[in-house]
């Protein structure tokens, strides 16, 4: 029996009762506090501490736990006095620990179709395993995909808790009207949730200030990543994206990006890139496969190809306003280029490709993600007109059974040969 099977057996038998105890995460928090990592690894300690603290608080049930989908601004829930929990993120965490097959099997046993996005199937499997903190309410936003809304609606029914859907308008014909409309919807939502969540002005002030501080550090990080050769591994950046998806508005988010900025500044100053012999620079679109795989080692160590930047780490929003929080939060939501016409995403991809001086663009086509895959043709044709090589790499972020190693390696080698030419 290998380690994955051993963990899965413990989960199925007696392990769940330990993983759902607040004391388990409290003990891990204490142990993490004594961890003294190397100077360059402090961001990893902060992110680990954040997730342990989040789970500890969620299982203690001292604050309402709010399930929501990725790209719902975490500041919204932190400001409302709740604890945001994004099951899609924890499906990725499970995949990184080699546990995704166990939870995907659980979802299959509950008759969820394999056509569903594996982020949602993995989260559904965790839900049916009773391994995740149960929500006090579920808050879904209509961006970016319909699958997330339906998944969260099913979770609401499963836990028999209130379900709220925040409709995000398309910022097309009148962006100003869309922002005003959404700000009014956010204000009404905060008012309706008062019986469930405690909204206090000082909480909003703290959340907005922490979010703005983290944003400034993230902007500095992104500017440092323009350096050639690259000071930051793309595989790490694609894992660390969860911090700005979930931790913005907290002290953890601010500390994480401050330390990351310091680390990259030191790397650039002392000329210590993560990959000394960088032959190619790449832009990565969408997320990465989170289970153990050879993909980034193959690119970096065998071909000198560094992922210089990723679209999901771009800062597209302005500072949040303490005086008009809901209006500025509406602006942040609508500034997401992955929402609205596909041309918005394409324009950003071309801009990032130029800014980071990349040799090519890779789009990781997550199976079941209609929202992302639907813009591939427009991405390919536009990048071709700009003479930027493009590869649509099909795979799966969570379900390792859908990762075709041989085919993936062949396609990557062909793409890198194209860059050589």
C-alpha cells in the first residue's frame, strides 16, 4: 500500500474526526510558529499559517463560515464579519497532497457527472466526505462560471443553509451604470445579511486598508518579475495565487506579499534568478495542474523555459475606498478581464506578453472549463497576428487521470522547437 492509499484509508475510517477538529489545526498552528524557514521561504510559512488559522477558526464556529466561489473578492466576506471558504481552492490543496482521486471517487459515488469541472467534483467529494467546514451560508457570484453557481447551490441544499446569488453585470455598454448597479446590490446584500453576519465600520476600514497594502506589494512583485532572467518560479506563483484569491483584506495577505517583495528584490539585487540559464520566457494562461507532475521541471530544467508571468496574478483593480467601500469593491469585481467579452482577456494577454517580453504563450485548457476554453480560438488568432507563438495545452488541474504525460511532453517539445526557430 502506498502513502496515498494509506491516507485515503485513514480518511475513510477514522481520520476524518481528526481533520475536522479545531484542536488539530490549533496544534499545527503552534508547531508552525516554531518553524524557522530559510529567509527566502518566509512567504510559504505565512501562507501555511493563514490556511491553518482559517481552518481552525472555521471549525471552531465562532464566526459564520461563508462558502463562495473563486474570484468572489475575499474582502466582501471579511468585511461582513464572516470567514470565506472557497472549496475550489481546497480541492487544489487536496490534489497537491495526492488526495484528489479519493474525493473524485466520492463524487462519482454520489452520482456527479465526470463532465463537471474537476475543481467542483473534488470539492463535492470533500463535501460528501464531511471533511470540510460546513457553511452557515453560501454566497455565490455569477462570475466566472455557471458550474460554480450550481455546485454552491447544491452545497446549500446539502447543508440546508441560506443561499445567496450575487449577479455580476456585464461591463460592456455602460461600465459606469454596471458599477453603480453592482454597488447597490452589494449594499443591499450587506443589509440583508445583518441578521447572519456582523458588519461594522471599523471592520470595513481594516479590510480595505489591508487589501490596499497587499495590492501595493503585489504590484511591486509583478514589476520585479519583469526582470530578465526571472526571479520567481511560475509554478510557485500559480500556487501562491490562492493568497490574493482568499487572503486579501487580512494581515496574512499583507505580510505574505511584503515578504515576497523583499525576497524578489534581494534576488534581483544580488543577481540570483531561480533559473540561471533561461532560454525562453513564457506567459501562462489559466491555472496549473496541482497534483505532482513533471510539467514545470520539464520546461525549466530540461529546456530553460521559465514561466515569466501568469494572467491570474495580474493586478487589474484599483485601491478600495474606505469611504465608499461597496462602490470601490464593485469596481474591483468588474475590472476582472476574465469576466465579460472574451476580447477583454485577449487584450490583457497581448499586453502581458509585451510587458514581460515573452517568447510564447501557453494556455492550460482545464477539462470542463467552458469559460476559459471558449476564448481559445480568439486568443490563438490574435496572438498569431502579433507574431506571438501560442500553445493550447489540454489537461486537468485536479484529476491526474486526465493528464496524458506522453502527449503533453510531445506537444511541449514541438512548441519549444517552434520558439527555437
